[in-house]
C-alpha cells in the first residue's frame, strides 16, 4: 500500500507541476497576442488546466476503468466550484463581470444539463461525444469573436520575439509530457488502491483523482484571486467545467465509448447541477462570490464527499 500511495503522490505531483508549466507557457503566449484576461481564463488557461482531466479520463477509459473516468469529471466539476472558487473567495472576494453572469455561467449550466441527459442511458457513445464536441466548438467560436470584438483598440499585441515563442512552446511540450506520465501513474495506482481498500473506482475518481487533477485550477484561481484577477479566476473555473464535459467526455465518447454507473444519477449528477445553479444564483444576486459564499461552497464540498462515500 505504501508503494502504491507513493507512486500515486508522484503522479499527482507530475500533474500539478506539468499543468503549472503548461499554464505558464499557454498564458504567456496568449498575453503576447493581447487576448483579454477573461478570455484567457475561459479558453487558454481552462484548456491547459483541464489537460490532467483529459489525460486521466482517456487513460482510465482505455484501461476499462470507466468509473474513474466519469468520477473524475463529475468530481472535478464540483471541486472546481465548491473548493477552487470557494477557497479563492475566502482569500479574496471574487467579483464576476456582467457578461460572465449573463452568458458564460448560464452556458455552463446548460452544458451540465445536456451532459446529464446524454448520460441517462448510462452510456457515453460516439454520438454523445460528437454532440459535446459541437457545443465546445460553439463555445470556442464565441470566445474568439468576443475577444476580437471587445478589444476596441485599447492596446496592441506585444512583440513576439522568436526566442520567447520557442520558450513558450517548450514549456507547453514539457507540461504535456509530465501530464502524460502523471496521468498514467495516477490511474494505475488509484485502481490498485481502490481494490485493496474495498472502495469503488467511481468514488476514487470522484475524490482522490478528481482532487488531484483539480490542483492546477486551484493553484491558478487562488493566485489569480489573491492578485485581484477575478476574471482569470472565475473564467478558469467556468471554462474548465465546460472543457471537462465537452472536450474530455466528448473525446472519450468518440474514441472509447463506455458505460456509466446508473447509481450516479441518484446523487453525483444532480449535485453537479445543484452546485452550478448555486453559483449562478450567487453571481446574479451578489455579482460575485463573497467570503461567506466561499465558506458555503467549501462546506458543500465536504458534504459532497461524505455523501458519495457513505451512499
């Protein structure tokens, strides 16, 4: 058990540091092209921080561990809001722009409902995957045009020296390599630990694996919140949830269709929708997430883990 735990922690460390390097390279590249911070958070940073979920879920699905794959996504989406945004708000209240309240958060809630509906037959198949990828393309197109339209000539893209672009590219490649090894370690040892402890693969995916793959979002959003970069903090969480569903489950559905534990419809899926709705209401009423709101989210996270364990 000690050896498996050590390898699991090594895998989680690779996921964390690999994502940090990937985020740094991706965000630096985005800044060089003068993309608005909220768009960086919603697209570039979200895509980078969702890379662990993508790789872990793909590896798990390929190895026939669908419980870890779907549990990772459900758990990560809850953790992104309840823990990541909760901790960020406790550090410093997070303000949310009107556009995010009116468009991005409702779209995240809509996609969450669509995902649940597609999973009602307890399978993710190729058609489901294509539908999810389509909605991702809609979101990316929206992000591209809003970034372009809202620029309004307030500045010009920074000079793009070849050395800086090369360094960013190397960061991105190194991050992906570290994520690949980390994902394989995490999935392999999570399966072993689950069987040794008598825990279901789905619970391991919802808790340990989901928390591990959400470390990049936690680090990115917490630092952004501490620096007063609420757009990146909120954009990272909302964007990551969208990428987790549309990209990760979309790719898994297309390349490795899998079955889903029907018991997840009793609590895990509804709770994911519930936490999204709580964020939507809080954002609409408070125009952000206050410290009390952050504490509420953290409490909801522990309730989620506790109920998932005992049910």
